[in-house]
C-alpha cells in the first residue's frame, strides 16, 4: 500500500507543480488572472502534506530526536514507541471523525473558483488519509508486541 501512496503523492506533486507553472504563465506571459489556480494549488498542497505524512507512517520515517530514548533498553524503547503511538491514536481518531463530519456537511459546497471540486471532497480525502495513518499506527503497535518492528533508517535526526 505504501507504494500506491507514494505514486499518488508523486502525482499530486506533479499536479501542484503544473498548476503553479500555469499560474505564472497566465499572469506573467498572458496577463490573465487565473484565480482558480490558487485554490487548486492550495488544495493539492494540503493533500500533498497529509498524504506524505501517511506515506511515512508505516516505517515511522518522520523526523525525531532519539537522544533520551536510545539510552533505554530494547524493552524500554519498545514501551516508549507504543506509548507514543497510543497518545497519537486519539488525535487521529478525532481528526478522522471531524474530517468525515465536515465532508458530510460541506459535500455540496463549491471550492471557490474551482466549481467541479467540492470542499467535501477535500475533507473526505483527509478522513481517508487519517484512517490510513491509524492503520499504520496499529500495524506498528502489533509489530512491536510481536517483536517484528523494524527501526526506520530514513530521515531520523539524532542529536
């Protein structure tokens, strides 16, 4: 699933880049105001950030400082990881519920100048993305309990 999320994120980034280039071309070269492009660029940026966050949840590739945690035993590190995930779960659950509620309420509300996109679509995407994040947190909790958790070698920052 991570592969699909990465490809989707790449597509959204390409779309955001294209919209931004079109904005510059319309304004600078053609002298036309393309107000729809700002709304679309903002929407793609929001999706890019949240989908990117969900993509790195599986291997916990978010930036973190491990100075204190690394001094613990393996059992202590496992307890800290599980506690951190358990503290994150209620926030993501509230976020998912709030996004779903906003999707329902705003399903027919147009996104300013982009009439074919509804604000409800954006909130639905955020609700789905937060469910993906919850899924990855639960998977990592299970991996830690089974002892099959693998530490990410990604963008972790150790000070």
